[in-house]
C-alpha cells in the first residue's frame, strides 16, 4: 500500500512539475518571432531524423506492434516532409494583410499543450506534436500510453535536447515519466494547460473532451475504399490498398478497412488482389480470427493489434502461404453480426461486391456509420460522374486514386501533411481538418474602420 501511495504521489508531483515548468518556458518564449521558432524546429527535425531508426526499434520492442522499417518511415515523414511543410509557412506574427479591407491577421500562441500519445504510433506522433507545438510558439507536455512510455519518453528527450541546444528554454518540450490514465487526466485538467491535443482510443478521446479544456481529439477510422467501374488500373488499385493496409501492420487508423468493388470490375480486381498478397479466409477462419481480434464487448484485444497477417492467422489456428500481406474476408453485411466489418488495427480487409456505384456509395456510407464517420474514404475511379457522389459521404478526407494512408496523411494527395487527422462533429471532434500548427494558435484581426460607424443606424436595402 505504501509503495502504491508513493508511486501515485510521485506521479502527481511529476505532473505538477512538468506543467509548471512548461508554463515558465512558454512565458520565457513569449514574443519569439517565427525565425527564432523555426530555428528550434529545424534543429528538432534534424535530431529526430537522425534518431528515426533508434526510435522505431524502441517502439517495436516495447509495444510489440508494427514493423520496424515502416516505423522508421513514419518517423522520417514527420521530421522530413511534414517539418519542411511547417517551415515553409508562418504560424506566429503577421499571417496575412488585406490592404483593401485594412485587416491584418496575427498569429498568437495558445500556451501549454497536453499531448496525448497513442500506443500504436508512439514515436512518430510525439515527433509531430513536438514540432507542431514549437512551430506555433507553444510549450507541450506529452502523456504517453503506459505501454509505450519508454520509447515516447526517449523521443521527447531528443526533441527537448535539440530545442534547448538551439536556444529554446528548458521545459518547453517534456514528457510524463510514469504515465497512467489518472495522471493523464490530471495533466489535462491542470490550470497551466491551454489546449489538449489528443490521439488515442475512444476512452481517451472521451476523457480529453471531458477535461474542461479546449480539445482537439480524433475519433476512430473504419475506412472504406470503393473500386469503381472506371477504375484506371485494377492491379494498381489492389496494390495501393494492400500496401496501405499492411504498412506497419495496419496500425494507422487512416488505412483502409473495407474494400467495396463494383461487379463490372470485380473479377479483374479480385484476381489482382489475391495475386498481390491477399489470403481469402474461410467462414470458420473468419470466426476464429474475430475471436482473436475482438473481446466479448467488441473491443480490440491489445495483444492482437499491429501483428502481421501470418501471426494473426497463427493466433487464430490456421496458416497462410508465404508472402501473405493481408487477410481478406468476403462479407455481405456491416454491423455487429459481422465483427470483421469493424475497424481492425491490423492487416485485415473486409471485401464487399456491389452492383454499381450507387450501391457502392450506400455500402461505403454504411461502413463509415459503423465506427468510422468523419474519417476517410478512398475512391478508385476515373469517371468524374462516378466519383462525384462520394463527396456527399460523412468523411473528412475523400482521396481519389491513391492509398488512403498516404493520401489521407497528406503525402500523395494535397491535404495538409499531418499525423493527427480530425474527424469532425460526425464523430464528436471539433476539427475535421488534418491538424497543423495553424490549429494551435489564436488568430487576432487588427481591423481599421472602413465605413462610418454612425451609418449603423441607417436602414439597409436588400
């Protein structure tokens, strides 16, 4: 009992100390111009790139999730492509001037952020949130998932040391030492915290939004991919979908979960789909896998997350051929009666055949409604008339002829590059954008009088 009490008290002391230190660092940083902040960001990005392999190895070893090589790419994406995008833009000071309207927009930092880090992408997400916070002139205290505490702490240590070496104040970027859910909740409620930036499971997102603080949190993704009659290349579509879903063993929520294919191209697509590494499961194999992946409440079992297709098959009691990249289940319903139609953070794809684009649109809408509203949909088609109706779906990102993963995160499609993807009010989030440093500032308008104020009393003709 004494040991537990001491650990709890030590954890609370750590939360208090980190939050206070972050606030002091933010106050010392206040007034820093964009050039100064960019110097810190550049140093942090370079340090993160240098450590990408170390951090990826730590993440895989500590969590048991994902693929080392893919986690290296995720780390480098954030410290390279995303960091460069950040450095090409302004987030503080004068953002734009409208000479005609005599309005100047000025970016102002928010303060101290609480960065909630998921177990599935612990190092890449901590890299992204650290860079985004400092780019926008904020301090940040990270709260890792307990199963990824060491690799997240090492990531934040590298970011913090690089920032300080470049001239940033101590405490600007920090991390809780022994995170637990109660300590994370305590951090989010602290007076020093101005904004919660949360990535995690449904429970953590609910906790973030009930913290009493402004919050940007993201919901789950149950992402459909429609393969239409006008698909440019069925083989390339199959390759994109399988590559996206198998990348890092499916730990990205923006990757595809279901494939909806039109009958007119189904034969060609499904032949390519199988040839490129999809293993079709039998009915009993699907049932066995569902029992491995989900518990009795329908929640993902932690030990099944981020495992390879071969390992998931082994856990479910069957074997797959060498070179299998994803496990495929042909389904005809979406919902509780078809567990594999849920989001699975692993290389598993459900496949639906539909009569035409109208039926495909209806099926994609049904999939999104089953735990994926607001997230992402991929469409593989050439005909604008076939594509256009999918713009009505409740998804924040509708990416065309590109992998949902790489398009949705802003690499292969021109949406803002990010590692936190908003899901909008469809799923209870305040933001439907890809989150960037521009979401982490207050924007002030300096506006001069442009019409006589006394005219407010005069009637206006419509």
